[in-house]
C-alpha cells in the first residue's frame, strides 16, 4: 500500500499508539479534515502511514501553541507550499503573539486582584483573633459591588 510516498500502512489502533492519541481523537481530527482521508482495506479498515503520525504530531504541537483547529488546518495546508509558506506563517505567529500578550496582561490584572483580596483576608483574620467571627471582606466587597 502506498499513500503520500509512504509504504508502511497500519490501522487506527497503531496510529493511536504511535501518535499518543485516542482512536476517538484521531477520528475527530479526521472529521475536521486535519488528516487526509485514509485509504481503506477491502474489509473497510482505515490504513495510515508515518505521514499521518507526523501530521498528528504537528496538530498537537500547534494546539499546544494555542492555535485553533481552523488555524491549524490553514497552517497544515501551508506546509505543502514550502516556497511561499514562511511569510504566511510569520503572520500567524505575529497574530498569536499579540493574542498571548493580551492574555498575559489580563492574567496580570487577575493576579493583582487576587493578591489584593488575599491581603484583605489576611488582615481580617489578623484582627479577628479571639473575637467573634465576622463576614469575609472579599465576599462582602463582592456583594457591595453588585448593588
């Protein structure tokens, strides 16, 4: 069997082992067109190659970098156009870096707010020692901000 220049073909269970994915994940990626339609045996079993293993590794790597499945499909398509892909990929990377910068800013703001709330709790607990329990200032502040 030969597909995409690769000669060794194997079934989906073996692809799952080699790619460290579940069979369900592989079928999901197939439905999303992130894998080419596999050839089938006479018994209708799907057959895959090392190219498919590599393609799945690429998909997982791009997901780790935060790319959506739609973006990954476009990046995968660019892989076949080695002469002109770099400029397009650069655009994808710049856009993703801008998104990450925004997320970092948002997370830093969340961090500041959490630190402020933690200080409020620490102060309340420090003043409460040996006294009657009172409401948590963080929860009370949340209630007040809703009104």
